[in-house]
């Protein structure tokens, strides 16, 4: 089986942590690098959190780099009200067993793209600042990108404002650059991720997998669920970022429709809105495949199978 060459840009974050673990455990991918950005919490935390998760997973040989500490324009927006002080509250995670590489994340993204002999799947589950900066540095390197799968935006709802999803709201200028770059872009937004609810029973299934990873994920999701129980009373928690990783590694879990998408950067009430032309009323060509549905059973199977692979076998020397 030909392995997918994967680059991950993240801001861990509880749902990023599950997404990262799923990618680390998947036998069909080779992770080229993990880069982090300010988003759910400050970039110092997101970089440490990625390394904590990878230490928990026993995968310390993949390079991790910190990136942008603020958006291209305006003030930083973070989500400690959802994810807690460190961004990963709820589990006793190990301290990182390895250091981040000294590269600035956009530079590492470009170098990994340039150095790959295979097409690359790039998954971004955070504000798109690092990706935009990498594009501005070296647009040609992105010819290696076979698919860019982002968790961000929505065709019909918001979660940080009535109009905007968090990742796009946190840096709409960066999102506009990425959506305007002509890349093979797949936008997995709130329209489908809000359907991907892990119930209390699902969390207990994770806990029942045994081992350090299952216990840690259950603890993380218990904490994360607290926000959704207080605000939404859904009886569970959506795994936004895992939807994007699942689709990247198992295409077909998410269904898409081609649309022209633009990002609102100036509206008083709508800054950060992804304006999706579902019915083609503008006559503009589609620049993204926008998620319109998700196979929830297939997503949960993907996640449970991934978490059930831990502990992972030692990599060959």
C-alpha cells in the first residue's frame, strides 16, 4: 500500500490532540512534520502540546516546529475558555521527551514540500497563518500539495460569532490568502463537524481501550465536553479536527460540493465569515470543495481503530 505523505499544521487543543493521535497511529501515512500556530492557546503552548501528545504516543522522531504567534492583522484570538489554561486540560500528559526544531514553521512547511518526492497531503486544523506565510514565501513549493484539507469555516453557521468559525475568525486575512491560492482545497467546516458528536458512551469506549492513550483521550474529552454541555447541551462533544484528518487519510468519510468561497475581512458583524456560493449565484468558479455531509459511523470507526492501535510498535532502525 502506497503511504500518504502528510504534513500537519495544528493548534492543540483537545480535538487537535485526537486528530494527531489518529494520524500517528495510521499505518497508511508518513508524517513529514507537525507545525503549530497560535489559536486555541498561545503558540508556546500549542508547540509543547503537540510534543506532549507525540511523547504519549511514543512517536518522538517526527520534527515539530512552532510558527506564528499572532494573526497577519489585528489582535490574537485564543480559546482558553474552551480548552483551558494550557490548551490541553483534563489529562495527566507527559512532558515532551524531545525538543522542537529551530525552524520557523512556515519555513519547515516549504522545505518539507520541496523535499518530498511524493505528492503531499497538507492538513490544517488551526488558524491558517502558517499556511499563508508559507505561500507568501514560496508559492511554487505548493505544487507538491495533492490535497489541502482544512478544518475551518462553514457554509451556514458560526461558533465564535453568529457568522464566523473560530479558525477563520482568528485570522481571516490568512484564510483569504489560502482560499485564493488556487490549491486543491477541501474545507471541512462546522456544517459537518457539529454532526461528529462523541457521546458519553463513546468516551467510555475510548477509556475502555485501556493503556495510557485511551485514558488520556477520555480525560481530555471529559474536560472538553464540559464546555459543550454548558453552552449547547448536546450530550457530547464534536471532534472538529479529527474530521479533517479522517477525510485526509480515508477519503470519502466526508462528502463535498464545489463552491466559490470568499472570506469576509471587514464586516462589522461578519468578519471571518466564509461566504460559500452554494447555488452559483455569483458566477465565479469554485475555489474549494466544501463539506456538506459526513458518515458518522465511519468517522467513529476510524477514531476507535486508531486509538486501539496504541501502543505502537517501535519504528524500524
